[in-house]
C-alpha cells in the first residue's frame, strides 16, 4: 500500500515537473525540444480527457491549485479529488502499455455525440506497463533531486527517448478512444430523426455563445423543415449568460464554447436541476493580427507571454517596433475561458489586456492598429477583410506551425487529430427542466442529419469517423 501511494505521488510530481518545465540558456537544445514536445502532448492529452478528470487535472496542473483549493472551487472533498486525479493520470499512463503491447497504429476516434449525463467513474488501478515507465520517471526525478533539473531531463529524454516518443504519439489517440467508450456507455436515447416530435407548447428558446450563432440558425432552419409549426427563438450573447439562463429557467437550451463546469453544476443543484451537455461540433480558436505585422506564426508559450503581458513589444519577436495591444472579449466568453485554461495555465487576463464587447470590435481594432492581437472563433474570421490575417500555431518553440484553415475551410485533419493545438468542442446544453421539444432538437443536432448541417455551417462534425 505504501509503495502504491509512493508511486502515485511520484507520478503526480513527474507530470507537474514536466508541465512546469521552461528551458534556460544552459539547457541542451535537443533535450529541451524533446521535453517541450512531451509537455505539449501532455497538455493536449489532459484537455481531451473525459470531463470529470479533465477539469480536476486542469485545476491541478494548469492552474497549480492545491487539493484544498480545488476542494473549495468544486465543492468536492479532498479524497474524491485525489481519486479523480489518480484516475486521470491512469488514463494518460495506460497509453504507454497500449503502445508497447501493440505495434499497430491506432486510429483516433471522435467521442460519441449522443446526449450524456455527467457521471462519476471509479478510478482505475495503475497498469503494470504504466508502473514500469512511472518507475523510470520516478528514478529520473530522484536523480534530478540530487544532481539538478538539467541532468534529470537529460537522462529522462536521451536514455528513454523511444519510450517518450511512443508515449507522446499515442497519448492523444488513447484518451480519445477512452472518451468514446465512456460516452457510448452513457445515457442513450433515440435521435429526433427516428422519433416524431409532438410539440406541447410549440416553442422553445436558445441562448448563449456567439461562436454557435450561425450554426444555431442553420440547425433551426433545417429542423423547421420537418417541424414547421415549432417556433425556435435564438439569442446570441456568451457562454456564461447561456448557462446562467438555463439554470435560472429562462431558456431551454444553452449554447456554449466551453463544457459545463463544477460551478455550473453547483448552481444547477441549488435549483434542483441537472445539466446535460452534448458535443455537436469541433471548432478552432484563431489568433489574428494586422496584415502589416510581419509575424505569420507563433507558439503557445509566446502567446502566453503576450496575454499575461510579459512581452509588450513586437520588436522582441520580429522586425516590427510597436507596442503589443492584446485584446479579449468581455467577461462571460467561453473562448476566454479556453484561452485562460489552455494558454494562460489558469491565470486570468491582467488589466492591461483590453476587453471588447464583441468579436466585431476585436476585428475592427486589429484592422486599424498594427500592434493589436486577439482571438476569435473560426466562423467569425472575415476572409474578405484585407487588413487582418490569422496566425499559424506551433505547439512549442521549434515545432511545425499548423494553420487552422486550408483555403477558407477549417483544416479538418489538423483539428480532428490534434495537430492544431487550439481545437475545441462546441456544446448544446439542456437541463432536466428543458422542454421535450428542445431535448429532441439537441438529439437531432447530434444525429447524422444534424451533423450534415454542422458541416454545411463550416464546422467539423463529430459523426462519420
């Protein structure tokens, strides 16, 4: 028992050390590149975990919160948080065993899109293969404790490079496959194109993220072809407003560019309702700059330094000598939450990041100011605007830069399989109090027919893998 606890503590510390790694001038470049690549894949893997593990591990490793701080944030006790962290770490570590046993290349599977109720899953014991590799990592950390971080990583990477490479390449695939299994074992119901709708009040409301405005309208129009008497009212605002409206009984569906959080669940529980989230599409977060800015590609670490205001002039990154003006949406935006979690490691934007009410304001400001930079959802990118451009994104310094688009279409392969590091899901969320018509609409949106509409809206569907 003590050995198992020691193994778990060392494994958790190893993840923390790797995710916190920042190369110095004295760090061997080859070693630094390998560690940064592993760091990027670890972050990507955590982001794609099932929601229960994902949110806890993000708080632990991205926001660097203690168990007690996570308990206060989520309302869960520290024992449950510990179990969830170990369960999430097991999902990551099991990828090593899977890849070592089988030489067959695994295919990434996108999670099943049917509506699902959030449930707790029991933590799984560490696999033998994971324990072996964890032992290697543990040994490296112990060595590093006595001889320094540089020596730790040099041994971790150079002596165990085949294992690390195997781990990094298969992590994303395995977690996605695990998520698929969990979702398929979740709540199942007939899709709306299999069941005839019988409207009771003949109307329902959708409120939420502007990232889904165009998609919501397309889904509404297609759905109304089979249900012409059903009135659907759509209000575009932001993810927070949509979820708060749903929890307060002011809407039947919330559209969101972020998943349901523990905070949302706690609010809903106070109103004696349960939230059900459904993934309906894959989208890309796109960073944009003025067309005259010489920057064409950028890595996540540099974006972090820009949006936490550590880097304040473009001259440190290019030939442009101009103050950087970072822009973000006003509070409540789901895209903001994604940037805070994925890029800023849980830290909120400093006051020097200028807030704009709408995506249109961000685009207009960047069009007029050569020093401005901001982020928008893919469907908001105006290809006819000759004053702005989007940036290719590198997962880490030295990696290949990947474009979110091919032509004027989303780069589907890069987003679907994780090569573009800022891909994320879009959600339709209902509550246990939502009208049956609204629930049927969400089921239909996740069906084959609804996913055809998703593709026609320029987003990436979840079906048809």
